């Protein structure tokens, strides 16, 4: 077991897939929509656990806007 921040830094995908499985894909989609990823419109079944690995159809504008927002906080 390693901290989530280390797993992300080392590109260890399995811990994050497990986190999404425990958290819930539908709940995560709702969270993503609430923070500005409005182009994620498909069901949890459509995306599956690959959602945590970037398996969603988001625009470049949404992605860069999110990174800019995170940089401001």
C-alpha cells in the first residue's frame, strides 16, 4: 500500500481504479459535472472504470479551464 499522491506521481493506475470502484462511477460523474466538465453526458456504464484514467470525452477548453482553476486555488 502506498499513499494516493505517490500512486498518482508514479502513474500507478490500479489504486485509482480501485478508488473509483469504491467511490462510485455515477457519483464521480456528478462531481465532474459539478466542477465544470459538462461534456461528460454518458452513463456510468458507458465510461466504466476507465473514466479515472481519462476515458471521457471532454473538450480541450474544459480540461485547460479546470487546470487553470486548480492553479488559482
